[in-house]
């Protein structure tokens, strides 16, 4: 697997304690080895290490004091939440700093574990950004195989095999750990239905009817996906509406490749509706990567009228509105949503269409039409937000 230079900027050793969250196989361990070579590391995925700290979390205090450790990495910290009490004590009394790495904060919160009283800054690592891959990025490969490093770099049929293994491991380790082992068939069916609606408004009732469980159970399942970093909600923008707007959130999977596999899709090709859905997922992925790595703290929404007219992404209070169109030729009808948004919210500062159209230009009323590569340049240069 190629090692790409990740754009996340972690603190220097010994300066502060931080949490590093990220989905499975996003490259957290590889990043930590590259960023902190030779650092003391506790890998809770190793069975003997897990058993030792699970039986006696306080042993961490003894080890750090005995060996005068000042910087420690704990990998998969959510597996032993009780360790966080020892971590807190060492921060306060011994000046030790930590990088606490994990793929899910759900177990930590559920067990009311010590989250260090705000002393641990949160960082999040995503799958590969196109900006990290560089000019040789293959967009079609990203949309089919996904953004997670092992998936993007896999060749041929191996990518499908890795996707199958990824989903199986997620179900076995994450969902079984939630005490839902008896419900795995239902949860697996839920995953397929949720993936089919990737990037669309969430309808708990419809999915509940199709899976034979309650809508409250489906809400809980979506919360599991969010807490285990397999996806995230995008809320609707409803500030000062003049016309009736939609309130339901959308849900996006962390990875277009994972979503496509769960939905049992074949290859997505440019020009197809499925390619357009995957392209929209990827644009949201890039926005989230930039927002997290550059510490912009922006809020994202989508906007939709009850008539169906919508805009895919709004940044903050309409500092920028982005419409995604997987078309090689942007036509006036592609601009309808952005123009309706301007009528509803004249304060909209900037309007952008991200597309496959290679002719970058600005419409007569100021809408920027950008090829996706140009969009990347504008986004990662800091010119968008």
C-alpha cells in the first residue's frame, strides 16, 4: 500500500493530549508511526495487551512513573474505556501527554468514561482526500473502490474482496460489540437499505417497514453508523425561510466505495445516475476533510424547498453554496437550485457548481462553474471558506 502524506496536522509530542478518531482502515496507525517514530505505543488490538489493561487499568500509572514516560500513544482506546481515568491522572500529576486513537467513541460515551474534562483536543482522520493523492488521483477509482487507503490502492477484484472483508469485520466487531449479535441479519439488511439512500433524506418509517422493525430501532441503527464513524448526518438549512422548506436530515456514508458495496451496486460509470450520487458523496468527503484538517470549524447544511428544488451543500450561514453535477456540460437548468436559493436568501455570498465540465466559467449572475480539479485547488488553497 502506498503511503500518502496525510494533510492532518497533529500536535508535537509532549505539547498536548489529543484524541485521534477515524474509521477502521483510514490509516491512523500508519499516520502515528510516521508522525511519531519510535514513540511508546500501546496497541489494544493485541490480545495480550488488551487483557493486561482490561484486568488492571491502573498498571498504566505504574508503568509511566517507573519508566518516566512523557509521551504515550494508545491505539483503539475505546476497547478499554477505564484506561482514561489513569490517563487523566497522569496528565494532571505527572505531565504525561497522550495520543488516544480509536475508531469509535460510542463505547467510551456509553460507559460514561472519562473524556478528560476538555483536556484532550479532538482530531479526526478520514479516508484519502484527492488532495493527498495528488495530481494522479483517479476519480473513477475513488468513486468505485472508495477513499480508505487499502481500498483505493487495491487492484482489480481484490478491491471487492477487501470491501467484503471490511463490511464483515465491521459487523462482527463493531455491531457485535454493541450487543446486537442476535440482530445482525436485520442490521445487515438495514445497511443495504441505508446505502441505497446515501446522500438522500432519511425516512426512518420507510426503512423500518422494509426491515420489519420499529422506526425507533432504525434511528438507533443510524446513530450506531454515526458513532462508529461509518457515516454522518447533514442537517437541513431552515434559517428564516420565506417558503416552505424540508426539515429532514440527509445521511452520507463515509466512503462511496463502501456505500456502493453495501447497496450491491456494480461498477459506476461517468454519465450514470449512480455515478452522480457517488460524485456528490466524494465532494462532501473533500469538504469534511478540509474542514477538519484545516480546523475551520464550519457547519454544513443542505437546502431544499418542499417543491423539490434544492442545493447540495451550504457552508455556515450561506457563506458559500455548492451544487454538485456529474455532467460534462453544465446547462442553465443545472443552476436552478442556486438561483432559487438566491431569491430566498439574497445574502448568499458565493455560489459554486462542481462538475465534470472542463470549461471553468462564471454565469451572468455570478455562479462559478468549476471542474472538480479546479474545485480542489480552490478548496485546499483556503479560498472557499
